[in-house]
């Protein structure tokens, strides 16, 4: 694994070294946004550690409910998830609905707050596939955004195939199966 | 990609049936939103599931992710991990232990719990079972105490475990979904 210091050879490329490029040459600052469930948080935290190894600055954004639960290591921040204290966070539909309605605003505010306090611009938002609304926020703010999937490719493929499953008549437009068959 | 029965699709396995339309909506919305991301990265590798990567070559494999090879860095476990199970595993015969874990969302009824417990007992093999504090609400404590007493040293129940380390022990836990978990 290369260390950040070994990667500065790019600065020897004259065409990359103009004065206007200097702010970008500083350590990139990544905001990591997991879906707030255990099996999504751990892999993104693992990826974040590897990015830090490469000299990248990482701010990890948990929901407040989960923020209290994790240990330190990376800049940890928390934003509200839109649910009340006593709500059931294992109800994925309800959780995801609250997230998509309340978190975009909180995320924008967070980006501004982190940029102000750290003095660096957030240039990347690595968001979980389950937080689709975050890609709209990234686009609005002009931040580059890769989509992070914490599980198997086969499982993600089963989600990506929904339009075709509907077209083939395996499920209807509401996801209910039409025939007891396989695909 | 192996066949998948419609009953195993995400929205048919995410909490109570009344939540299914909401989860399905989330899936379709995230399917559209992911097109705003510039790349999709997944916690898997080609050799693990060549069929899925062939079906969706746009998924860039970056896994399996580990924070560090010594498992020293905090990765955001919500529950304290019981490291005693590693010592316990070390003294079990190689390839003998059944590892049982259902992630962070799944809940069992007391009846389901008792059935699985009795099944594990019947296998006559040592087992390591992760039972979160909120895993089986309503389960009789007296029943569980008696079960644990009965299986004694051959079965270990922990509330959470350092899974990657558990899976690095020479027990070859075939057939579990836990290399790349869902939630």
C-alpha cells in the first residue's frame, strides 16, 4: 500500500503544477456517508481507513443515533436522521423515508460547516447506494460522488434488474411477484 | 449469476410485510439516483461472483475491504465485541464449529429461537452463535439459561463478535452469508 508521501510525484508534472491547481493538490477531503445500518457502516469505515492511509482527509457522517455508538479514528460527525428518539430504526422503509426527506438539508449544512471549520473544500462525497438522495445533493453542490455498495455484486444486481423484472412480468410495478417462478 | 427466487428479493425480506411497498419504492428511487454517481464501487471481487460482475460490469470491485490486516483499527461496531470467542475458537478442533449470525436487523420470535437452538444442539457440533440483546424479544430467560447450561462448553453465545477475526480462524465456515453481509 503506497503512503501519501510517496504519491506526491504528480506535483513534478509541470502541467499539473500551476498556481491555480495548488488548492486541489492539497490532501483531498472526502465526506463518507453510509446507510445507517451496521453492515453498511463497517465496510465504508474500512474504506475510509484505507483512504487515510493514502493521505486523504476523511470526514465520516453518521446519523446522530449511530454516531454515539462508534469509536473514534476518523473525523466523526453526526446529523439527525429525521426520526424521533423512540422510533424503530430497524424499520427500513420508515427509516429510509425519513432520511430522504430530512437529511438532504442537514447534509448541505454539514458540508458548509465542515468546510468552514476544517478550512478545506470537500471534493468528494462517497455515499452508500441506499442513500440515493445524496447524489442529488452532491450534484447541486458540485461535489464528485462515487456510489458505494457495501455488499455482494449479486445482491446489487438483483436491485438493478428491477425494471427488467417488471418488463418480463416476474413482478408488477409495486414489486409484487406475478408468478411463482425464478429468474 | 445464480437463480434467485422472488421471495428472496430485498423488499420481501426487510421487516414487516406492510413495509414492503416503501422498501420497493426506495429501491426504484435509488436505482434512478445512482445514475448521478460517476462510478459504482462494490465491496466484493470478481472471482467471488463472476456472473454478477458480467451482468453488471459497471460495478467496480474494491473488496473484500479490511481496515488493516491486524484488525486493530476501529470500524464502527455498534455493539461491544466479545473477544473471548476468539480464545474459545482457538481450542476447538479445526473445521468443527458452526458459526451462526443474522446481522444487525433480523429479529426472531421466541419460537424460532428455540427451534434453532434445539437444532444446533442436535447437530452435536460446537457452535458460535451471535445473539444481539434485541434479537429475540420475549424469550424466556429461564429457558435460555437452561439451554446454555445444557450445551455447556460446546456452544458459545455472544451478543456481538469481531466477525472478520472469527472468519480468519481455521474453521472454514461454509454456507454462511457473512463474508459480505447485507445489513
